[in-house]
């Protein structure tokens, strides 16, 4: 005799502070409490400290000098996610499955 299965309907709603964050990488790892901290970041070239413009008689400007800080690239942390290890594995597998849908076996991410 088969036991009847119940169905559970789940609706998705966005919270009032829902945002989409861009990410070009992640940084983090295990915490002392046994969780996984994953900080998503965006990597970009830092803005110059200053630029010098030359202005001609007609008011047209042209950049003639640019000064950069010694550190020219930035990894700006966008959001940090704290996960239990089992949830981190589940999300990792989900990401791999979805990435595989977009990349064929001959594509390489490191090219």
C-alpha cells in the first residue's frame, strides 16, 4: 500500500532590500565557528589620484597628465555570505550545474 504524497507549494518573493550585486571573484574560507565566509568582490582599476587638463582658447580640454596611487587595482567587497558547510556545498554544486549549461566541455574559463 502506497502512502499518498503531499505537495508543498513555495512562492518566491523579493525582500524590500533585495539587490543584484556584480561579482568578478570571491574571497574567504572557513571561520573559527566552522562556517564558510564567502565575500564576493568586484575587481577594477583604481581611479587616478589626479589628472591635469590643458584648455585651449576655444575651451576644448585635453588630458595631459594622470597620477595614480601606488596601488592601481582594487578588489571592492560587495557582499559577504556566511554559510554552513552543507549549504555551501549545495550552492557550489548548483553553481557548477548551471555554469555547465552555459559552457560546453571544450570551453575553458582560464583562457
